């Protein structure tokens, strides 16, 4: 499975390693992802999602049901 957040759609970015001599080589900045289980009281079930840590902060702020609803409207979650 690819390293993409299932709620926000965050994925790896591409950039450069820059040495002291200013030599540049390509590198990848991966998203900070965590596999986490969430309880959804409306469905009385548990769901496992691979989410970024910034999405975890959003879930703590607005709740899991609102975050899932927002992700479905943006097309990140089925």
C-alpha cells in the first residue's frame, strides 16, 4: 500500500539533498503516517486508517465522524 494519508490525501514530496559544496541530489520527503484504529459510535464499529499525524490533530479537534465525512466529500475515502 502506498504512503498516502487516507483522510487528507497527503503523500510524499520530492526535493533535494544539498551538501556543503551545494551539490544537489534528489530525495523524498515522506508523509508522517501512523496506522490507527478509530471507534465510530454511529456504526458501532472499529475502523483502521493510515493517517498523517496532522490528520490525527484534526480528528481530535472535530471528531472522527466529521473527518470521515469531509474526506468522503473530497474523494479521499470511499
